[in-house]
C-alpha cells in the first residue's frame, strides 16, 4: 500500500478512506501538531447509511484518547483488525477553552490582534478562535508573540481584555501506511 497523508483540523469527523477505495493499511500514525493544547481522538471503521451519509455502524479502534501536544500515537493493525468493506474514520474533539497570557486591546474596526505580554507563538495556532471582550474571531495569521490577525474585522474598539480566551482547534497529521 502507498502511504497516504491527511492534515486535519477543527472539531470534525473525517473519512480517511471509504469502503470503495479497496485500501488496506498496516499502520496509522496520528500526530498532534497544535501549538499548545491536547486533542481527543476517536478512530473507527464504519459503514455509511443512506441518504444522509452519516456513519451508521461504528467499530472503534480508539475512543476518547487524549493526545498531548507534540505526541505521535501509533496504531498497528493486526491480522484480526481487518476493516474489509468498511471505511476508516477519525473524529477530533474540540479541546478545552483556556485563558491566554497577557492582554489584548483592540482599537478600531480592523483585523489586528495587538497583544501586551502575550505569547501568541506558543499559545495560538491559525484556525483557533479567540474571544476578546465578548467578540469571537478566528486567528488568520500569527507574526510574533504580540501580533496576530483574525479573519473578520472586530465590531468596534474593545475594552482592554486582561483575560482573553482561546478555543483551540485540534490539528493533527494522519499517516496511513
């Protein structure tokens, strides 16, 4: 079998391959690439129901496994783990919300995220959601520990928030071989 790679982010269920792909795999590596938070992983084989294409039957290999930052989880399929005519799926569960270090003082209706004593490079990742003085936005870029941008402009000047929150989006690489 040729090696297949998947880069997955967000709270999502992703089909790694379907039953019609006729793929066999011997090993799966799941790598938590998020900058600062663990993620929870389910790995299962299943069949799709019709007409809404949801997974009707699930056979779990991993369920509710917490994967710390920077850790690689290896799963080796044994001869009795054949998934045959089933598809293979991975589900990532949103990680816990946490309070960012430092403060954020948004001025104006723009996409800038100016930080004071913040640690954006180690605490945030592109795609994470942050909440500043009640407004939630998605991180678009991170250029330093105190400079980032969001995907949509802030609604107005926001009061200096000394306890901004981050809702991290799980980011993993999946390697099938």
